[in-house]
C-alpha cells in the first residue's frame, strides 16, 4: 500500500508539464470557483454538461491516466451509488397530482403530464421513480463528482507555491483593513506541504502493523481497539514532532515576520492563454445564465 501514489489528494504532478500547468494560478482559481458555483440552481442538463466538460478538459490537457485512475475509480463508484439511491429514494412530500389537460379534446387525445416514470407496488416492494427523484439524483451525483474532480485537477496542475501566491495577489486589497494576508498565505503553504507528511506517517504506521502479522481474531474487539488507539496516539505524536521541527527550522532561517523575511514564491504574469481562458470563462457564465438555468 502506497498512499503517496494511490491518493493524489493535495499532490502536485510535476511531469508531464501540460498547458494547465502553464496557466496563471489566479485564472485556474477562477475556473475552479466557476465549476463549484455553476451547479447551483442549474438544470439537470447543465450539471451533466459540467461533468462532461471536466472529463474533456483532463483529456485535452494530457494528464496521465495513472494520476487519475485511483481518483476516478472510487469517484465514479460513489457517484453511481448516490444516483441509484437518490433515484429510488422516497420524496419528502407526497403530493397528489392531476392531469394538466383534459383527456379528450374533440377527436384528438391530449398527452397527459407524466410525473411518475416508473412504479412497482407488489406487496412488500414499493419502488417509484419520479421526475423529482431523477432531478435530485442527478444533482447529488454530479455535485459530488464536480466538487471532487475539479479540485483534484486544480491541485494536480498547480504547485502549492503558485496557489498561495495567487491567493495573496487576489487578497492584496485586504491589507488596507489590517488583515494579515501574508501570514494567511504562508500558513496555507505549510498546510499544503504538510499533507504528504501526514500520508507518509499514516503509511509507515500501517505498514508497521502489517509486518507484525497480528492475529486480530484472537485479540478480539477490545484489544484490537487498544492497538489502534495506540497507533493513533503515535501518529499524533509524530505529526506534532514534525510540526515542531518545521517551526524550529523556520525560526533558524529568519521566518519571524513577513517584513523581515519576504519570499517571492512565484512570479505572476498573464499570457495569451490566460486571456483566452478568461474570455472562455465569460462565455461559460453567459451560457450558464441564458441556457443553464433550472426550468420549473
């Protein structure tokens, strides 16, 4: 088990260098927020289009399948399970409905509005699929996929230093209100850099348990819980030691205040591709408000 390779959460993909890597982090952050906010009050077709757009972007960017297969596998499994559960889940309010049009108009037969699409009612089995349940299932499944997958692509193609530099540039106007922008971005940088250390500590402790070939059936539930409690305490102790070592190293190198030790992590510069992405973002939101709204 290698958590550092199987879980691409918070990890940066250095090679290959795709066109997504070359985009300005502020532009990529704008697209990330667009994918996170666009599903709100959107139609089902728009939500499905967002999923397709994310997959197309990852394919066009040339992100290796090895970096996405673990994430895509369980994400598709969870999304499918949520869709199936939501499709057959009972509605909160059971509303009786009637036809919106008369049954007969002269010689023509009007088509009634079908709210219930599928129904099984045979004794102990009561299953019903309605238009509302389909919309709810699409909303829940696509929302989970969009949130996780868009964030994963953003972290894979954006270095932690670029993320914090972009955020510091966007939050620069807050300095006039005495908000410590540099301290916030430095803390975020350390948090992103600390994620691989946490995964490494968890991996080492789990491997140490496996190498001892413990017979969990003989130990029982109580003794097994004691072992995992000890492992959790050791994990917390190791993480606190790592954090203390990082703090001491920063103090030795002069990281006391932003005014005395200012580090330029990344040089921000908008290029032609960035301006094209901004123009496409405007088109994206125009389409969202014109054709992507939820129809009632």
